[in-house]
C-alpha cells in the first residue's frame, strides 16, 4: 500500500493552511485594524443599557465577532435570569404608571 | 551619506540581534564605517553576540543622559577596525530612552558613520518605536511561521505610520526589506513550512535574503562572533549576499529547496 501512498494518501499540506489563515487574518487586520477595539466599549454600553431594565451581571453578556467567507457577524448573547423577566415587566409597568401619574 | 537602518520583527527570537550583528559586520567588511546600536534597554544582548560584553564601560543610556561622551561609549570591534558597537544599559528600563536623546545620538553618529544599524527590541513598545523612528530603511526579520509573519505585518504598518519619514509626508518613505531567517528548505519543499514565495506574497515587500536554519548560528553566538565572521557556512554566505544587496549590489537570489521535488525523488525519498 505504501507504494501507492504517495498518490492516494497524502495529507493536506500544513504550509498551505498557514498561508491561507494568514491571508484571511491580515486582510481583516489591515482593512479594519481598529474595529476590534470598539468591542469592549460596545459590550459596556450594551450592558449598561440592559441594566436600566434588567438586573444582569457583566458576565452574562457574551459578545463576539466572526467572519466566514464574505459575511461578518456580530453575535451578542445575553443571559436573562428567568425570574428577572417577570420582574422587568413589572418594573416597566410601574415606571409607565409613574410617568403617567 | 549615512543611512540609519532598523532591524525589527515584532516577535522575539526570530533573529534580530543575530542579523544586526551579521549585517553590521558584513557592511564593515565591505569597507563601510559602521556602528550597531542596541535598543533593547534592560535586556542587552548585542554585546554578547558581538563578543564585547566584557568591554562595556559606558552605554547608550549614559550618553543620552549626558553622563558620558558618545566616543567613550562606542566600543571598537577587535576584528574589524571600522566596526563599532554602542551597547545599551542592562540596569535601566526602556523609559530611559527619550526621543530627543535618540535623535541627538543618531545625528552625531551620522557625522562619523556610513551605516547606523539599530537593533530593535521585540514588541511594539517604546524601545521598538524609537529604534524605528529615525530610520531610513528597515530590515524586517521574519521566520516562515504564522505568528512571526503576522507580527512582521504589524511592524510594516508601524513603519509606514509611526516614523519620522511617515510623519513628514508622502515621498521618501522608509524602504523596508524582508529578511527571511531560520528557513528550512527541506521542510518547505515537503509542504510543512511556508515557502519564500508564500511569505513574500503575504508581506509584499522586496526580499533582501533568505537565511537557512543552520547550526553555525548557535556556534557563532556561543563564541561571540558575528555569523559572517565566524566560519564558512550556508548561513554566513546567505548573510553576505543579503548585505551586498542592502549595499546596493544586484545579486541573484538562489533559494535552495524551492523546487517541488520530482516524482522519482518523492517515491524514493519517502521510503528513506
């Protein structure tokens, strides 16, 4: 089997992967170098905005940026504590009432 | 006219100091008055690679702070009488470097020397920024490995934005050259290491030379002699050619192992 190994059993070259990963990464870093810097600020603002309505801890917010092919996505994950959803609703109606009154 | 050349890389351990020592020794052997400056304040190593560690009395920082005259701190190489080393301080930290101080010392050196080689520290902090700030040309030392290539790309970005030439405007930008070090032609031929073309395609700067991975480099650093001056080796020859190109000579690039191995060598090579 080894005789034919060189034609049928060749592993993909790792150097090609290195080059491809670098090309993708550097295209991203060169084009939008500072873009990643705003993520922590965005995360802080989002958490602040949510905190006005719901009690969430800083750890409950996950934010990440991803790009696959031509599409870049921003994913924001917020874990709301189950009992807080009710609390938030109640709180909102209270505030509305207070504003009216 | 004198030239200030920074040897930089971003990533540590890729061969900046080895290359600074080899390039400065090579330029001096070609007859140019050359000085090599260690910008790695607090972690000085150029003195050991140049073999003058026991002759350091005053250093770059002493000169910047006015505690010593420049010619008191310059150490003349024992092998080449037109080669000088300006060592850095081992005890101070990088904040001891000031932009005005660096400029003053470089201007003074420009009067005396044809080539001023600045051996940059790793990283992108003050020492590295000041090493490149007044440069006319840059030698970007890169290994054919992802983190080194990425860091080199970052350094190229800084060279074209955070330097005196960049701040002065469009024309007359720093001329950057790629020096690919620790290259293993066999592994590259086997597809285990990026090829010279791969790295060139990514970084898109002119190639100054390719230094093969070689045991001669460690032997040279063991004895404190620049690779070029120590013994005949492939690395020494590759450095000599790179230096000749840096000096304006047109030498064709020969890169071993860049051919894809033929069918027969693959067939027989694999069973070995």
